[in-house]
C-alpha cells in the first residue's frame, strides 16, 4: 500500500504543482494595472513557462512509474489523493536527480563522494565487497564500482528507489532527458529564468562510469538498514555511510549493526553532518495517520565528540579523521546556500584475535 502511495504521488505531480502555480498566478493577477506595468514582461509570462516545465517533469515521472501504474490510479485524475508529505518527497527527487545525475551536481559530488573514494582506495583492496546504506539514486555505489570494488546500495525510500531505477536502468544515453528541478524554489531567485531552467540528465551513464571495472558487481537492496543486514554477520569488507548515520533515531543501533556485518578488520568510512532526522517535533506523528511515531520518541542527538566516544567504545580504531565542507542538493543559482561542516572518518573493526 505504501509503495502504491509513492507511485500515485509521482502520477499526481502535475496536479499538485499546477495548483501551486495557479495560486501564485492568482496573486499576481490581483495586482493593480499600475503595479503590473512596473514589471518586466518575463514576470507576467513566467507562469506559462513554469507550467511547460511541470509537464516536462511529469513526462520523466511517467517514464519512471510506467510499469507500476494501474487502472485505478488513472481514475479521478482531476483531484488530489496524495498526502502533502508524499508530494514533498516527489519534489525532492528532482533535486536529488540534479545532485547525483547532472553536471550541476558535479562539484557537490566531488566534495561529498571524492573524499570517500580516496579513503576507500587507501584502506581497501580492489574487489572488496562494499555496502552503501542510504544510497539515494545510486550514484555513489556506481562510483565505488567504477573504482574497482563490488558494491551494494541500500535504500529505504520508495521515492528514491523508483528514481534510482530510472537513473541506473533506463537512462542509457548521456543527457537524454531534461528536468526542471527548481520550480518549487520561488524564494531567493536571482533571475526569473532560473525558476524553470533546464537541467540535462544524466551527465553520464552508470555503464560508462563502471566500464573500466572488467567484472562490475552492482546491486541495490530495498529495505530498512538494520532489518536488512543485521542477520548477515561478518559479510562485508567495508561499509560506507554518506549523509546517513544521522537518519538513525538511535545511532547506537547503527553502530552495532555496522560492527556486526563487517568482517574482522573491516573498514567503516563515514562522511556527513549530524542533522538528526528524528529530533524535530514535526515527526511526533505520522502525517497520514496522526499516530505517534515512535522514532521521534527514541531520538538520540549526539554531538560529534559523544558519537566518537560511542564508536571507539565498540572497539573501532580510528584510521583517519578530517573536517570537510559540503552542500547537499543545493540550487547553485540561488541566493541561498546551506553549507555543512561535515565529518569524514575511517575506522577499522578489530581483527579476530588468534587463539
């Protein structure tokens, strides 16, 4: 049922966005003629351009969900059925596509993925088995395989999994499709044309990135990290967590799972902030049922020094530790940019003691 709700949200993207555009256009139309006369022509025509961009985005989503749409979804298409939190995630998918699979995201990927790949090349032998939870749209696992490793990405969000399937399995030619990812960013806009500007995807294909790996091993696993992997002790040579560990309501459980699934002497590479996802009161109840969400009531928000103390208490040995700076899914033409001071660390699980 949840998967169907996610597919329906992509299907209803146009309905949702056209409603927002109509609201803003209505506000503009209420201006007096004297005020309208003081605007450039682009200000009055931007809504038509935005509607065209919405339809272009919908064509990408339709391609994405084609094999999952049923006849029931096609009924009653003039009214919204999707919850606001689902529509917010659909809009975020466009941002994520720009981050992971366009030339606009190149600098972000260099800042975020580059240090991880450097640590991987220093501390892990080629062909090592690498697990990447919180894999998003799959770009980092693809880059890991392109560097000579075997990698499995793990992702919990169906919204991300659907878009990841598009990026990994359906986009087979460089810049074969177009998205307009920033239509929902109507504040801090430098130029009206930036609202509906084109972003070509993909900047390159997964196949092209992995071509130098003679036997590429890439897979994706859908599911919650702990539930999916805790039953697999000592299965992985390396775990890479990128903008991931702060998704835990109780980070001790993540640390324990990572220790469990790593082979003796295995490597854990982490890069990201500590934006603890379940600390906000907005997560006190689930949007669809209004029931209390237990994760909000379990949220443990540690400082980095507290987290490091916890990590070392499990026997992990720090091999590398460095502060970096990263954006995340940022609009590089916006007047607003959020920069994280991120922590990059590499740890080793203790080797099995000889008897």
